[in-house]
C-alpha cells in the first residue's frame, strides 16, 4: 500500500507542484491583490473594495470590454462552429481530392495569429488593400473594415473563420465516424440528405459539437492577440504616427476593446495591478458561469452513444 | 435518381472549390505583396511588376529574423520537452493507477483548462519580476516542466484505451510502475505522444501574449511572433517586407505540417472525438 | 511514426543544447559586461533613446564625440525604444543606465520614487545652473518638486503649408485664424473622379499624424483643469469652440471618406508622408519635419508659420514638449551615467550639433544662441514659437498622459458623429478623468 501511494505521488508530483505554483498560488494572490492598489514599485496598499467599486460604477471602459467579449461568444463562436461543420459536411461527401481540400482548409489554422492578422489588416486596407480594390472594380464601395467601428469585429470574425481548420477536422472525423448502418437504414426508409443530417448525423455528432462550443467559448474569453495586433496596426495606418503619445484603446472607437486587452492595459501599461486583479476575478466568475451554463444545457441536446457520463 | 445524385455531387464540389479558393486567396495576396516594391505595396496594385524575389533576403538585413527564429526554437523545444517529461507520468497516474479520489482530482485538472491565463497573469508576473527573470525566456519555458493540463487530458484519454492485459503481464513479470510506463506504455502511445508534441510546438511557436508580457523590453530575446508585430513599427511599415516576413514566419509550421500530416490530423481527432 | 519521434527527439536535444549555450547568457542584464574591442578596461554605458534611422545616426555622432573625449567609458546606444518599454523597465526586466523618452507628459510616471533617480543632489553637487533651461522645459522634467529628468532638445509644433498648391489656388500667406484655415482647406481640396479624396487641404482628425487635443490646446487658450484641480474640459468654452470647428471641417469631407484617405496617406516617418508628397496641403507638425523634408523631399516648396488660432489663443504661440532624459534607479554606473547626461543636456557644442542634425530646438538658452547653429528660414519660425510666453505644454499628472486617453476615446466618437451631445459628453469625460485621478492617488497638476 505504501509503495503504491508513493508511486502515485511520485508520478503526480510535477502536476502537484505545477498546480500549486502556477495555479493555486496565483489565484489566491490575485484575489488578495484585487483588494489592494499595487504598481510594483512600492508594496501593495490595502484599499478594500475600492477596485470593485471603480470596476462596477466608474470605469468607463469596462462595460464596452464586457459587451465586446460577449459579442464574440454570441456571434463568433456560433459562426465558427456552423462554418466548420458546413465545410466538414461538404468534405465528407467529396470523392476526388479530399486530401487536397482538407489540407487547404486546415493549413490557415496553423498560421501564427500575428502573421495572419497582419496579413488580413493589410488585405483589408480601405484605401489600398486588394479586397477593396477588387470591390471597387466591381463597382462596390468597400467598407472601412478594421478602421470602421461597425466593421472591425466582423473583420476579426472573417479572420476567425479563416482559421477554423482544427474544429473542422474534428467534425470531419466525427461525421465519418457515424455508424453506416444508421445512415443506410435511414436512406432505405426514404430519408433525403437533409433529413438524414437532422435526425442521424447531428445527434451522433452532438458531443463533438458540444466540445467545439466549449473550446470556442473558452477561446473567446481569452481573445487577445488578433485584436491587439489588428487595432495597433489599423490605428497606425489611419494615423500613420510613429510614436503617438495618446493611444486609442480598442481602435476604432473602442470596438476592439475586449476584456483581456483591457486587463492587459490596466495591469501592464498603466501598472494598476490591483485593479487588473479585480478584473481577473470578475473574469474568473464569468468564465465559470458560462461553462457551467453550457454544460448544464448540453444535457438537453447532446446524445452519448454507449456509456453514459 | 442517378442524375440528381450527379448534379448534387457537382454542386457540392463547386461549393468546395469556391470555398477553397476563398481560403487560399489571402495567402496568394500576401505572396503577391511580398514580391512587390515598397511603392507598389502602398498603392492599390494587385500584381507586382517586377517580381522582387530579393525581398525575402532583404528581410534578413532589416530585422534579426534568424535571432527571432532561434529564440522561438529554444522556447518551443524546451517547453515541449518539459511538457512531455512531466505530463506523461501524470497522465499515467490518472488513467492506469487506481487510487482514491482519482476522478475528483482529474476534474480539478479539467477546471484549470477552462481558466483564462489572464486570471493568473498578474501575480505570476510579480513573481518572475521578483526572481529577476523578466526579459528572459524562462518564465515561458518553466511552467511547461510541471505538467500541462491539455497534454495530461489528451494523454490520459489515450492511455485509457490501452488494454489492461499488457500492463498486468508486465506487473506479473515484476516490473515497477515506472518500468511499465517507460517500456510498455510509451511504445504503445507513440501516436498520442507525437500529437501532443506537435500541438505543443505549434502552440509555443504561435504564442504572443506571454512573450509580449515577458520579453517586450528585451529585443535580444524576442521570439518570432513579437518580432513580426514590431517589425512594422521599427521600419516604418514597409508592407512588402512585412508580408515577406509574415510568410517566412509561417513557413516552419507549414513544413512541419507536411512532414507530420498524419500525426497532426490523428492528434486533432483524438482531442475531439475521444473527448 | 518513427520519423516523427526521431524528429521530436532531435528537436528537443538541439533546443536543449542551444539553450544551455545561449539563453543563460542573454537573459540577464548585460549592462556592465565589457564589450571588448577598442577600450579594454572601459565601463560600458547603455543608453536607450526613442530615435531611429536617420535621427538615430545623428545622435550616435554626438555620442561618438563624447566617447572619444572620455576613454574610460564605452557608450552603447539602443534606438527605437518606445514608452511601453520604458515604463515596463521601471519595474522589472532589462533596463539601461540612461534613458531618454519622447513623451515629456510621462514625467509624472517617471518621477515616482524608485523609478528614475533623483537628480537634485547630483545637480547641486556639480553646481549645474537650472536657469539655463527655459521655464517650460523645467516644468516638464520634474514632478511635485522631485526632479528626475533634464530636457534634451525640445519640440515645438507649428504650421506647414505647400506654397505650390497655395499659388495654384490663388492664396498668398498662411491663415492666421482657424476659421481662415477651414476656408483655405476647402479651397485646396481636390477630389478624384469617383468622389474619393485626392488632395486634402487640412485633415483635423484627432489621432492622425500629430493631431492631438494637447497640440491644439495653446491655440485656443483652453484650460485642462480648473482652480481646484478638477478636469475642466466641459467648463471651459474654448474646448467646445475648438471641437465644433474641427467637426465642421470633418463633416465637409465626410468622416468615412477622410478615414479612407488617411489609410492610404503614407507612414508619418517615411518618405511617403502625405504632406511631403503633396497630397496634404497644410498640416500641423513638429519642427523636426524640416529635417525630414530636407532629407527626403528637398524639392518640396513649403513654408512654415505659427498655427492659426481661435478664441483665447494668441497668434505666435504653440504647443511645446520635448525629449527628456533621466537615470533609472535600477541602472548601474550612476556616476558615469550622470556625466553623460550632464554632457548631453548642458554642453553647447553637443546640443548645437544635435540640433543641426535632427532640427530640434536647443533646450538651453546658451545653446539657442550658439554660433554653431545652422540657420534655416523655416526652422527659425519654431525657435520663435518656443520662446513665445504663451506657448505651453500639457499639465503633468501622476497618470502621465493617460487622462488624455479618456479624452481621446470621446473625441474618436465625436469626430465620427457617434457622440452628438458635446456638452454632455465633455462633462462625462471630466467625471471620468476626475475618477481616474483619484484612483491614481493624486489630484490635478502641481
């Protein structure tokens, strides 16, 4: 018994240390710092609920940030899942060149986000980018894309849709995994492709859909790189300033101010680390609640084959 | 019936072809821009004239691309090595060793997966600052040596599929758990391990947030992702060169993909379908 | 499978080897490591500056002279350092022995205890006369009595206009009021066949090139804070007058059309700058532009003048800020660092050489009168603006310029038409700035 326990502890030890040092400790510290004012130059100063009061009542940027992040959850994630599923369905039926097509759709997901964002911002430049140039030739007055507050998030969505390769491949495998006898018997019963999709494929694939939705929501809550780079580059393009002393958060007009970005600015540009910790605590609560919401709701539409959860 | 089927197939394929074209278009335009002169890149031109292939070498003159690649490589390789060494035993403990509270603790592991990194980032930064390691690659590498929740999850799922008979046979032969792990399990789990390694390399090569936090003020240690984002402001946005640099940064990952296609796709499906 | 495993193992092994060789040495501060080469036992000083490209070369020339005169130090210049890196370096990671920043507004952040060193005792010890620095430059290099920086050349903002385009439109001299400016702008604007903008007379969009609220403030005589230290953007009518003027001109172009033109306008510090290419007829810019034009587009026919004014503004005055230089508390080699700072900021020859090189205004009275300064008609306008009594800079706060970010966010909505209630909007901004000030633990400017 002792030998067994020793072995288990030994095997688990990296994770135990990792969990305490890189998860448990920071979590507790974050909670503590959220009640202080701390700029890293001097020691933390206890201010009780001061940060939370500012967060909920006075911060002009916070609710924009929350709304923008929720926009991602409500719009970007479903679109990504739908699009990935659609592409996977088409791929599943393809007979010739399936391997080639799969590569084409998967590859963009591997591209470093910074590179992809730079590419897209350049391509969608309102005055000189190829997209608007082509639209111009077709007689359409192209939108201002990353420089227009109503188009900036859709532009980021386009970027996000370009990179659905990972989810798409998972869907593809799941669709191909649907037991043939189910689809065949449905076909024999006279069900057309759409009905087969609705009553056979979708239910079988539902655990995978749940998985991608959860992953998507988690990613949407952490969404940082693309928005940060896109805003910086687009603002740089429109102002063309080398070292502007006033920065415009969430260019344009706060439309790309997502929660993780605001947290980063507060903590690592303005060095209000206590306030950033308070923001982090709020984020933790919301992340928890959202995931729980999805998982609880999933019982309604997810079917598991074989063993129950 | 046959005719309808055929028309449907063509319709399907044409949609696929259209979608594929849309997916390839950005890369094509980036490539075209990378071959333009600076003035052409700044104008509304679509086609370079002449094809300035020298841009790809010019990029190395303007920015320390090799240095960035080296730093990215160091980060990726060390992080992946540590991740594998630490996550495999942990995953084994969660799947093939029986102990009280195992499933409950595994749930805790899953919970850490849901956590956005921004929640823990402030105290961790303070900790690394106090240890005087900000500006180096260590704050990025070291956490990977203590287990990674995603790797543990993936490996555990795979280990669960190993038939107990193999392990029992080894146990009967008098092997300790460590021996079993390093001989029997490792050999059987090669596809999963390969997939985990690939994911780790991919994730660390593309990582931007952590390098932004810890490496910003030390250009010597910039990794490719940071370097690329700063390239534009250092050199007054020569877009043709920026696009060339973008392609070069994409290259290693694409090459890796083609070399290890099967493992990639297997790994991705492992996460989704078995999860 | 075997291929992948071998690849992974190789990958990891090479990485480990490289890391052990390289990472360990490059991770920590290398400020004190001797560079080897010409001076064997010399101390290496690292100085961080914001300049890049041509301007950085000029700075390095000045530093090279210092190097020659002082054989016991070897100065390593690192350019393109922006304020993000400077602020981060205050607390953790690498830092330099001497740091210079373009953003004088941030002196409130730099002068915190523990950030940049107190230069007071050093100035006293070496008997440096602070009066050689003009009052405005002294203002933006200290905060609440704590002097942590000295001025290193100043920046002055004025008016640039394209003489050729003026002639073509039948205009003679530069406009003196903002109302005139708007009229001229409309006359000078040219559109393309499809209705998009080709040549823009004047682009007043905040956030474009050097258009910031701070730069316009001296032109309308508006105040940022009232007597009790509270934000006065909504109370001072001059702000509203300025913003309505600006919105009127933007609406003439159409905000969307203007933004579209801006995205194709050319990077500010490159040779494709819109004004230098003749696509922008008039603009507000700093005095450094004179050097850029001389280097990149010497054929351009242009003139300079003080910016037009309105309301309580006085013609001839302008916005001032400047490069500031200080010694980070965490730096090493304090003594040598101070010697370098003293040289760069008070030595007339160094200041004159550098001023000629990058066309910035010399920051001491004696350097401003130095015979070494090369005369230039267009540049002379800026030295006049610099010495004008009504020229001023942004009030220093513990937030640095962060309170202006709040103003800028509102301005972005104002100029695009999303926020139409000017009075209400400004009042809201005042409230937010006051809250931010309170949170930062300091009220208003000194």
